[in-house]
C-alpha cells in the first residue's frame, strides 16, 4: 500500500465526518453516520475452532455499548471500529467465547488514532486507476502485541447514498464468495440480472450489492518485528464523489445571502417603479420628480458629505489652540 498523506493528528472528538479534507478536497460523510456492521466467518482454522466476526464501525462518533452487556463483550470506550469475535468450538465440548477487539479509536491508554487520508486518483497503486474517492486509514487498537488498523475505501458511486442498507450483509465465509448461511448467493438469491452484473471493485472484496463490503482482515509486517492486522472495507457512496461535498457546502454557505440580496433588490425596484408610476399619473411629474421622495434622494450626496465632515472634525479634535478663540 502506498504511503498515505498524513493529516495532523486529531482526537476522536475533533474528527468531523461532515468536513473531511483530503489533499485539498472536502467530503461530507454526515449522512453515513451511525453504527454499521459487516460479518465474516473464518472457518479455515486448524485448531478445531471457527471464528465468527462482527465488525462494527461509526465514522462520525465513538461506538456505544450494547444495552444489557458488559465490557467483556464490548470494545473500550472511544472505539470507532470494533470487532466482536465469537470463537466456536467445532467439537462442541467447550462453550463459545466472545472476544472484543479494539481496531481503531482514541483511547487513554493506547496509541492515537492517527488518521490518514489519500485520494484514490493520487494513489500509486494500479488498482486505483480510474477510481474516484478516497482511502481512510485509522489506528489506535491493540490485541495483545498486534497493532490493529482499519483501512476504508470510500468509492464514488453516484447511484447510491451508501446509507440505505446500514452496511449489514448476510454473512461471508473465508473465501469471500458472498454465500450466506442458507447457501444463497447475495442478499436473498433473487437479485435482478442488472444487479448481478455489478462486479466487485477489488478482487478481495465480497461479491454482493451492499454499499459497505468486507474486503479482508489480515496480518502483515510493515516493519520488522511489528505485526499489524488490517481490516479492509469498501464503501460505495455518492458522498465520496469529489463534486458532491463542494456543491452542498457552496449552496449552504451562500444560499441565505444570495436570497437576501435578491429580495432586497426586488423590493427596492418595486418601490421605485410603483412610486414613479403614481407620481406620473397623479401629478404629471417628469425627471427627478418621478422618483418617490425625489428631493431626499437628490440631497443624499450632500447629506453624506456633511456627515463625513462632522466625523472627520470629531476625530481630529479642537485643534492646536486648545479650544480658545483668538481675540
């Protein structure tokens, strides 16, 4: 993975999903806020245990604990991306074990989230060629001595909001073929032909029509002796398009001021036109006399000049004589 452009480190409280700046581009992901979930079943275990993962994330705020549960089944406070791993004993002799894994967030006793962002079009990877959107890399979690990180690719798709399905899939096994527990392919086995032709953006991502998709949870060693396990997700949404956030910010920033100027101009023009029409029909006025309060309008330059003279005199004071008049 190419080196990402680092932004200044931000705390969990200051990271605003409504204005994410990536190499000069602004993105508003506020509509994608709220807890999302994806699932993955790792059944390629050689110790008689199958791992069932539920990945939870909220890009706008820290995750909340599930009601009626304790810390043994929840990630720590301050977590943005969390994995709940259920260890299933295939022999049936032991009870299943729940292990929460902090993947990314801001914690009082751990490394910072140290978020990094990069535009896909600026990536050195050939796989990103022709794609619009950005990649987010979030850190801060640990499991034993293995650092955790989340790499989320927000890919531009103008035909979907990315917030409709809440990012919930039907379970994906370790080979990523999109097969659910009932052996059906996709959400309900009844996808339309046009939807079934929508192939994955990355060969490692699950092949389904969900906006938020699981792409991998693997261990690598970017530095000698330091293992890092990376959760990779792919999120297709129109809010990752570079022109989406710009249009929204422009309309919200100038909308009120623009309408105020337009209404003020129309009101002034209507007053002058209607007043001039009355003066013409009632009094047969011509020239300046057509305008309502024409005398006042003609006197405006003199009034402003006199006001400026008074302000200048007040600022300068009484002068060098100290206020006494010459005899």
